[in-house]
């Protein structure tokens, strides 16, 4: 007997599908944890772009190490980075910080690379009640450059880097070991860094036995340093301490050579911290002296990945094919501190909860301990540094060699300081 096909009315079929859908809807729903947005402002372009060199790698390294997620109170939250270019311009830094806060709704904002980037970003965060952590901004410039009151401090903004007194100890220690007459000529621009340095550094230099020759503030960009060079030559300057971007320092250095000014010691802040900053000068950069924020020789490991400084630097150099700078550790540590803060926050949708966790930070990063209660100013954590000089390298054209550890005795000295060499 043949089987008959049973045809159901279309209405019955639709009714059955609707019932099934209703059953599916009635099942319990499992909420997907909210995505955490970490805002980042840095100088991808412009005269401070050297500071951004390793940030992209640090972000990718962070994503790989964390699986693009952070666990908070047992819930695993996806992490998204929202990155903005300050274009090395303070006004632009302020604008993009507002975008991150008001439009992108980030939970925490990170920033780095001199007061020209950090301070306007931090000001926006303080104004809008958004947690902010920063580095690469000298503590004195971060605090007093924003009119901070040591009795009150700030509520939402926190910074870790070196202090004015700390870098004085670092640089003075290296300079003191050079055979010079201890007459120091300074190049400090009319910017936040320059004004803070001019106010805070000379007393420590004088106390350490140096004579300070300061021709005064000047606007950037600068295309002529002839008057400063003439002042230095007349005063018998044998050491130059500059804190100006690379293009401006190049003008000074070339004009000094043309005018026969040959200091025995040169510290080129905002230039000599980076391999890419000194490579253009080739052998002329041999024995440039600099503070060392971080290096592969520092005895610290990442609290996020467990990697030592040496392991992290060598991994970077192998992956990217270029020399690790002292900025690499700080790029990574900035993200480490942000992640540690978020992990300890109780409510990621409550800025005050994240702020409280940031305030209580006591973390071992790849650049050393970070604790915002240790100062020397409120909301700040100080990093101690040795001095180093650039020398002819074995693996790379020029390599840093640590020459004085007065301010950071736990980091071993590798060589004696040497005076500049001129052909």
C-alpha cells in the first residue's frame, strides 16, 4: 500500500515555526561582557614622532599576551584600543582627548611623550572625570606644568617617570666623571619642559660644583643658534645640556661645528634617548650622554608577561629588525599599568572605581615598581636612572653603554665616561 503524503496547511507551518521561535526566545540569555575601551594619545607624526616608534609593537604585544581581553571580577572582557595622533601639537592632543572621552567613551585614557602631549590630555581627563595614566613626562613638568598643588594633588590623573631631582642626580653623576672645567651651557626652549628645567635644575648643578650658563628661553622651531653658541664660547662652556626636538638640535649641532664650538660633553634630550635619534649623526654622535629610562640591562620583568627586560628587548629586535630604545619598556609598561588598574577595578562602568584602583597602584612593571603614593609629588611615581653614552656598536651602528649608576646603583656600570670625539 502506497504511503500518502501529508500536506500541512501553510498557516499551520507558520504557526509551528512561531511557536519554536517563542520557545527559543524564552530560553535564558547569557550576557556578553562589555568591551573595555582603552584610549591612547601619542605623537605618531610631527617632531616628537621618535617617541611613538615602538608604541604599535607594544600594543600588538599586549594583545597577544592577553588574548585581547582582561579578566575583571571573574568576567572576561574584550579589549579595544582607540588610538589618536597628537601630531606633536598640544592643541591637537587636547582635541583628540576630548574625542576619546566624549565620543568614544573610553574607560581609561593613556598618554605619553613629553609635557606637550601628556599635560593637555591629562587636563581634559581631570576636567571630565576620566581616569588617566601617563609616562614620558617628567614629574615636575607633569605636576607644576599643570599648576598642581602639592597639598591637594589631582584626582583623576597619574604619571610615572623621572623627577627633576632624579635626572639631576643622573646627569650630574655622568658629567662629574668627565674631565671638564664643569662649565655647563644649557639649551632650554620656551616650552613647558624648558621653563620647568630653568626653574628647577640650576640649583642642583651649582650644588654639585658646576657653573651654569643659560642664554635664556627661545621659541620653537628654531633655525639659528648663533647667539647661544657665541655666549657658550665666551663663557668657556665645555658641557652642553639640551632639551629640544631633533630638528632643532640638528640646527644647533651643525652650527656649533661651523663656528668651531666643540664641547667635551653633550646631553641631547629628546634626541639621544633613541637610536633613530642618533643614527643620522653617525660617528658624530659617539659619546653623546643621556639618562637611561630603561634598557635590556635593567633588572626588571613585566608583571603582565613575566619577560625580563633582556628577553623583551631581544624579542623586539628579532621581530622588528631594529634596535630597541629605552622607550620600548615605557611603551609596554604604560599598557601594563592600565591593564593592572582595570583588573583591580570593581565596576568598569564606574569611572570612580577605576580611578580608585589607579590611585592604589602598587605594581612591578618592566621599567621597575610603579606606586603613585611614593611621589615625590602627589599622583606620581619616580623611576631612577643611570647615565649612558653612545658608542660604536657591535650589533647596531651605535649602542648605549652605561657609564654611571650614582642614581641607580642596582644597574651595573659597563664603561668609564669619555669626552666627545671630533674629526
